[in-house]
């Protein structure tokens, strides 16, 4: 509802029409400019204002040249439950009316607080001249990405996504969002890990569909991993989806990967590393040291069992399979006195046992790549490589994992071998700890350090560590 027929009323009418409001205008004389606006979206009557005119209005604008009449219109509007604006005395109303311009769904508003409405209009027009149609397209992209983020991610995940998207270059946002499919195992932990990569890609306007795949290791949850007879029990089915073109990229726990990939596959990014340590978990005992002799410790890893047995040969070590929740449930049900699992998985799921104590890395050396995620694509498929590297890859994690995997390859050991290798980078100095339990009378530990600034120097250090461990190259689980 606008009362008044001059240029001030016309400016208010333009703002309301641009915001989608239909208009009703009352004035003794209505100027041609305002009459044209109303003809497009509303109605008008040339007569004196009456109190009943504000009935049913959501917004009432007093825009006459009579301050007393404007005051009466404001009072009538408030009594009718409408929001009111006084064009002559802004402080008397509930709000002021900014000058607005629209580009698609994008509305630009400039408000001078009533001090200089004509100048507000000038500023709004100037801004509109600087913003072409690409801004309207960018807004549509952001709206689509917001809907995707709301459907796919938790509030904690989507807030940084939407903030990052809003800062992307307009030319990038003006393009259509990219659609991609990610192959992932179906476990809760694998889905969380894959969604974390999808979240980073969402910051670059990539909409990811997760393709859940059941792997050999997932189908058989009873047989110890070392006896499944395959070094890629959690990987090969995911790689097949890439070959078949059903997926554009796959997300793996780095520790599940064999030392060498098939010739048609490549790792294009390594994520920032979660806590790489193994964790003691128990509902009854506070630490590994307080376990009584003969206590049963569950672990699915020959690496963990070999290292734990070297520390506490008086304990019983039993096979433990299943996802993180299953393992913790078996612990709570009393099937084990304690279990040992990766801190990374516990952190990503927000899970804990009553007593959860990480082992020092030099005491229980983690698996190759533990705590990091690897993003794999088909060799020769360059569509996502640059984007994945820029968005997901962490240079420090990549150098450390490259060192560890080089040692794995040099030893020709499978991912189920009783082998632990962990690299850390401080500045340009990399320190690597190694553990290997094989045919020798007792397990061997090794350490290497050196300057590392490139992938080549990281890999060379990994090979140097492997040379110290090669006395155990014929260990069970080694790949010939």
C-alpha cells in the first residue's frame, strides 16, 4: 500500500515491485511514472486517503508531501498490523526503503537512511552496471550447491563448504556445477572418509554421488586378512568401477593399498593425515600395561600382533574382524579384554572405548599410509586430476606416504605383512621408523632420516629404510 503519487512514491514502488510485491496506490494525483509502474503490477485510485485503505496490507508506505498526513498513515498502518515506512521522516517508520536493482535473482539494495534517496538510486545503478549476467548465473549455481550441501552434509560440514563457495571466482561459479561419482566401500567409516573428500570438492562446485561397493574384504568378515590370499581385498572392486567408467574417482584408506598400483590406475591426491597411531581400547583396563597375564587382545593385523607380542608376550592375541562399531561392540560384550584399532578411524567416527590410549609411534609403528586417504583415478583421465590435487592433496602427507610406500615396494611386502613404516616431516627433515617381523629370531626395528623436499627424495629415504629391514624380506605375507 503506497499513499502518494509523486517521484518519491514512484521510487518506493519500483523497489517493492522488484521485490515481488503487488501494489495498491492511493493519491489525489498520480504521476505518469508511478501510473506506468502500477499498470504492470498493481492498481491505483486517484482520491483522498482513507484509514480503511491500509486494511489487509503487509507494507504501508506514506509518501505524500504532507507530514501530518504521513503521520496519520503511519499510525493507521501500525494499528492494522502492517510494517510502515515514512518517506519524509524515516525515523518514524519501522524501516527505510533502499534503492534496488535486480540481476536475475540477485537484488542489489542501497540505503542512505532517507538522507539522499536520489543518490542511493545512483549508487544502485552504478553497481548494477558493474555486475553482468554472470552474477545471476553464479547465484543459481550457489543455490543449487546449497541444496546439495543441505541434503548431503551435516551442519558442521556444510558451513565451511558454503563459505568457501561464496568466495570462488565469479567465472567459476557462472559455469554449471560439475557432476562426479566416487567409488567407496559401504562401511560407515569408508562413507565418512569419502564424504570428507566430496565436501572439499563441493567447495569447488562439484556435486558428488557416492557409489557404494562391496569388496572382497567386506564380504568375508571372519577370515583373517592375511589368509584371504589377496593384497587388494579392500581395493580391487573399487578400481574396477573406475575401469568400467561407473566412477570418476575412488577414495581409499592409504593403508589398504598395495605397494604398486595396476598400470591403468594412479593416485592423484593424498589427504591431510589424521592421527596415524594405533590405540589400546578396553572397557575394564586403563592401559596396555595394566592388562593381566593371559588377557585376550583382539586385533586383525599381523603387524599389530607382532609388535604387541614383542612388548607383552604374556598376553593372548585373537583375530578380530569387522567395522569399527562391530569391534567396539564385541569389546563391550566381553569377547575381548582389550582391542587395538586405528586412532584415525575412531576420530573420524567420533567413537571411543571407556579407556582409549594411543601407542607411541616408536613403540607400535603404524601401517604404511595409516591415517591418510588416497584418491585414485584412471591413468590418462585428466578431467579431475588438477582439481583433486588442488582441493584434496596435502603436500606433507603426500611426501610421507610416498616414503612409506617406496619402502613397501622395495621390500615387496603386501599390506597384510607384519610390517610397520611411518614417516614424519619437520621442516625439510624426514624421520622414518620401521618394524618388520619375519623369519629372523626376533623382529627388527630401524630408523632413517634425511633431507626431503621432493617426492624423489622421499622415496629414496624409504628405500634406504627398506635396506635396513631386508634381512626379513622373506617374511610371511611378502609378495614374490
